[in-house]
């Protein structure tokens, strides 16, 4: 965004011919300065100011330079009465004014009765504009600076997985059956539980074997 400076010139129908000529020269020179927004009001007196001038003042929300044909403190008080509040700030034609507090709206006041030629007043406005540009350029650079890209970290390769263990078939003959009191035999969907042979059954089996013809 371009840096600009609002300049308010106060003129009245009660001005002398010399004052009117100086105002006309100021208008001619200030309108040719890029970055300066010139506004003209007929009066800063609350009893005399027109409604259109009040609307104009309410639209000026940034730092402001005021060129008036009266004492700077009187102009500052009149502006405050009209709702334009700010701190008087130093410039080339008002160097002894204390600097405004940081963050305060700055109002640069020029008393045209001091006898400064229009060219000096215009140069003072140019200097104010240049000062604002010097302040704005670092801010713009800082606002448009690209953030530093973070280094891309490559994901670490996973450690090689251990070779899968080879499973050998279990030797069924090496497995000893667990002795139990009952033997379970499944046939179809029904399970039959057979009891361990009794001593009588074993004796009968031995007799049968002895009687057999080998």
C-alpha cells in the first residue's frame, strides 16, 4: 500500500488578499505532490463549520497536517472540539515540539502567520511524507518476507526384519500322550467316553491270548 499524508488547509472568506494568494499557491503546489491528500475547509470554529466539513474531518483517521492562520495550540484545541483528537508533533517548521507518545495520532500544525513562504511549507510536507515512507518500508518488507522453509527430514529406514524362523513339523511319535483316566473318542456329532479297562477285562484278554493258536 502506498504511503500517504493527509493535509488540511483552513481558509476563510475573511482572509486578506495576501492570505488568499498564499493559500492559492499552497493548493497549486501541494496538489502536484504525489502521496499528499489535500483537503480544504472554510473554518475550524465549531459555530461556523459546515456539515460537509464535519463529514470531511470525521473521514480523516490517520496522522494529519493542518495549515491554519492562527496559533498552533488554538488549532489543536479547535480540532479536539470537533472530534479530531491527536498529539501535536514536531516537523521542519515546528522542531521544538516534543515528540508524541508511541501509538498516538500525530497532528502536524503549521501557523501560516509565521511568514514562511509557500515553498517552505510544501517542503516541510514533503519531508513528513518521506519520513512516513522510511518507517513504512521496513514494515512492508517484514510483512512480505517469506518464511524460511524447514528442512525436509527423510524418514528413517526401518531396521531389517529378522529372518523368519523355519517351523519344522512336529514329530508326532516323539510326543508322549498324557495319561488320563478316560479316553474320549469322537464319532460324528456324538462323543463316546470309554472307561479304562478293569482288571477282570485284562485277565480275560490274557486267557484269550493263551488259548489262541499261535
